[in-house]
């Protein structure tokens, strides 16, 4: 049964943002018409969504690469479950890029024909926890938490937009054979963006020159994106109604920020739960910048 509060709307067992909700859109997601050359970015919140929107926009659109067109990445690669711009997706020219936080069982059934491509970006959940905590306290559409302990309780119980991280990544990975999907680790993208861009471009079958790759890597670094108005969501940062305090949409984007926030006890508790929930899970995680 669907349920709602000020911040969260539960639909088919999954939590959405009440503020951005379109009930009719949700009800019809299953029948969303998927084209063979569509590309979907799938992430759990705070796992590199904007970054991947930018990378794919740079790969696919020469006008985005050479800066001759000023189209925000949120418009180039919109969320299918929220459609904040109220776009008629059926009228968008191919190739189309979309992004989503949906779990595997709620995505359009057309994705299971294995023709459209999915790129799933995953990130170590301790850094997600910290990033999500700061984001939720900053943006008014999300429920704030008094401290990290309070947010960690919600996060580990899946009482946040995106529901439980463990279920999200496990669901997508365990059903990977139902989709045409590439798994990319956020931390590996941070460590070697050039190799990651090549890997993504091969997957989406887009040939790029070395000059193109140079341009993409330069424009997709975190520092460049922080100052790029097509990527940094400056309008949200400057909208007093949308945020509680001063801040930036792209905050740090680092690896291992959890070390400066979690207490020893919190870290040990997280490790115990992670070990229990992710037992026998084959994907590896990087928790520190110095790890290989």
C-alpha cells in the first residue's frame, strides 16, 4: 500500500521524494517506451549521478563538448521518475540519456529486452552516508537530521529517498543478466577518469578521438564541474526556498570523507552490518584513496 509523509512517499515498497512526486508518472513507469539506443544512468542517491550525466553528455553531444550549446545536464539526462521539467520524453530525439534512482524491479519493462544500455555507478556506502547526510540537511525537500547518528539510523533502515542501499545494489547486481548493464565504481572513476571514460564510451559504442577524450576528462573533473553552471546546479544553491543554509550541490566528491565524520563505534557498527548484508557479494569497494 502506498503511504506518504512530508518528505517520503512509499510506492511499491520504495521511497520517493514527496516534493518532486508525480503520481501519474509513477503509475505508468512500467510502460515507459524504451528505445533501443536509450542510455540509462542508474545510481543510489549521492553516488555520482551528476558526474555521470556530465560524462555521458560530453561523450554523446559534440555541442556540449565544445561549449556551443548551453543545456543543463539535468535536461540532457533527466530523471525518468520525477521529470521535473515536464518534458514529453516521446518527442525527444534519439539518442536519449536518462538517469534514475529506481530499484531494478520498478524500471520500465522495456529495459529488459537487453538493447537499451544501463550504466550502474556504485560508491562505498560510508561516503554515501556522509554525503547524503549533508545533502539532506541542506536541501529543504529532504528531511534534516540532528546529527550523523540520527541520519545513520534512517540510512541503515532504508528510511530515506532511494530506500535501503544494500537492497538497491544487490537487486541490480543479482538481476544483471536481465539487462544490458555496465557496473562502474565511483572510486575507480576518481582514480583514473581517462580509463573510465574510455570504458564507458566503448560500452555505449561511441568512438572518440584522443582529443575528444582529453576534452571530456578536463570538463568532467570535480573541480571543473564545481564552476560549470551547466553542471553545478547553481540555481538551487542560490534559491533560498530550496535550501536551508548556504552551500553547494557539488560538495567534496572525495574518497574516505567518512573517516572525518564517523566515530569508532559508528564505523564498527557500520562494518558489522555491511559484513552481514554483503556477505558473498562479489563487487569490491574502495574505502580509502590509498587503496588499490
